[in-house]
C-alpha cells in the first residue's frame, strides 16, 4: 500500500502530538494538524498511482512541513521556489518528502537550538528538471557520510532505484554538505509529462 520510503514513525509521532494537543485543549492546532495530515495521506495514496505530477509532490511536502512546524513549535521555517512550468511533470511519488524529513531530523533537529530553514527548489534547464532540498542544519562530515545510518542510507538508495527504474537511466542523488553550515540534496531528472 505504501512506498518503501513511507515512515510509520511520522504517523505515530503526529498522532501522539494530536493527543498531547487534545490534553491541552488546543482545538485550533488539532484542526490544523488533522487537515494537514489528511491532505498528506490523500496525496501519499494518490489513488494507487505510483507516478504523480510534481505539483502533487510539492503539495504533499507542504502538508508534511505544516505538521512538522506545529510539532517543532515554530522552530522550522520552510520556503518553496518551484517553477510553475514543471508542476505538471511526472515523478515517482514520495521522492521529495524523505529529503525534507532528513533535513529536519538529521540536520536542523541536531543543532543546539533545533531551529532552522528548509528550502525546496525546482526548475527546468537544458531539458532536465533539477529538484533540491537545502537546510541550514548541522551538516554532514565525511566521517558521518561513511557511518550513515543503515535506514537513511537504504532510503536514499531506494529513491535512486525508483527514479532510475522510472526514467530508464541512472539518477544519482547528489549531496553537498558542510559541517555546521547545512546540506543540499539534489536530483536531476528528464522531463516527463502525461501522454
């Protein structure tokens, strides 16, 4: 039912947060989180489709971030700058959200103040689409890259595999990172549209 990249911990953490908000009678926050969660899962399920427009993927990321902004009580800022001309182009679903999740969990949340910015960019150039997720988190040292957690490494390899299968060419995930400065995760894919 879900992609291999689907993280059930996100669901558990969100439900736990809703429970905590209910105990504090935070009705408006509960309403907002439930609406975002509903939108997130509606887009995640995508009527059983494995390939979705980038616009749907961006909306799913926005719903995910809205939930995380509530969870982290305003310590996460989010910006998206995705060219309109690529919103109807196709991509395997749940490609970008894991990058956002890694940016928050392994980047921003690891900072001393657990505050930061996540930026989603997307544009078309020379017949290809570039999508990137940048954070100003703690960054990744070369030692950390070698010791990357099995789950995170597996998730990235799984995304690369799904992208390569769909586009019919190797699609590597590029990671640019500086300790203490942040990380940028980049993919470049061919343009595919419906029909």
